C-alpha cells in the first residue's frame, strides 16, 4: 500500500514522539511493577496530576520550563530527549519504508521499540510484555497484508519455540538459567513480523553483535564472564537490519554455499 512519503514522514514522526512519551512511563513504572494505566501521568515528587496540555510530547517540557506546575521541582530533561528520540526514529522508519504503509508500520515498531528495550534490559535484564507480546500481536495482524498469516504463525512457533527449547537445553547442561523468556517472546515477535527465516537471521546477527561487544567489555572491565547478558538490545538492533537486508544476506550466503 503506497502513500505519499512526506505524509508518512510527518505522521510517523508524530507517532514516534507519542510513543516516546509512553515509553517514559514504561521505563519508569515497569521495573517498579507499577500499573501503566493508574494513576495517570503525575509528578513523581508531589504526585500532582499532569494536565493534558502539559503532557504534549517534547513541547510540554518547554511549556513548563522544565519544572512541575505544582511543586516547581525540576523535571529531568531525559523525558523530552526520549520523546525527541522517538520522533527521530519514527521519521527514520518512514524514510526507510519508501511510501509502503505496511512496511512503515513494521519498521516503526522494530526501530522505535529499541528505546525501552535498551533502557530497561541493560539496567534490569527485563523486557516488557508491551514490546514482546505487542510485537507478536502486531506482526500477526500485519501478516494479512504482508507475509501471510500462516508464515507469520510458523515464525512465531518456530522462533519462539525453538529459542525456548534451546535455552531450556542449555540451562540443563550448564545448570544455570539460560536465555530469559523475554528474549524468547521478542524473537517470536520478529518471527511474526518477518517470518522464521529472516527472524533467524536476526538471531545470528544479534548473537554476533553481543559477542563482539560484551566479550571485550567484560575482559577490559574484568567482569565475570558468566554474569547474565542483556541480549534484548542486540537482538533488537539486529531485527531492522534483517528486515531490510535479510533477503540479500541470505542470497549472498546461498550463492557462496551452493
């Protein structure tokens, strides 16, 4: 479905800013096991409810002058920064989609959700169901206009089930918990969006990135090599790469192997 590119650029940039505003709530509340719905947006210090016009992504912070309207305490600049990052990533997703609405939605999800994946998994070793389960549901819904519902369903089962089985076997061998279930659901979501084959490419790229970054880092910092690894950010980074270039990578691989 082709739509004028400039319309998608603006639309998904605005959506990106709105998602960034929601991600601010998700990043703060999810690790604290707080409801994402109740209470509504409020100052974490004085608990004063934030008015709708003060909650406009990016602009709200500047309208308030970076301070709570009630207690006048400073509001961290990280909030508009996350919203601006969401806007920028939403624009990039639309730019890469070349006017294809379904592709734009898929790329938007794969790219913009990197914000909470990075912010939460690196610090807490957790992945929110909003992102993981949300990706499965979105991917399956989009499949009716893209890869087909059966391909999407196979992607969910093969990627999610395969990674879960691999993690289970590894945990029995090393007598330690393997991959987190959040990573399993995240890969299942990628399988739903792009099918098992390209999601598998994401897993390979993600694992390569994780090894390339964490091994030198842990050697340099003298951290325990057996300590838990936040795999979600690397898997998340690999997903849009695989979605955009996975077919080319597979063709190149098949060319040299066959």
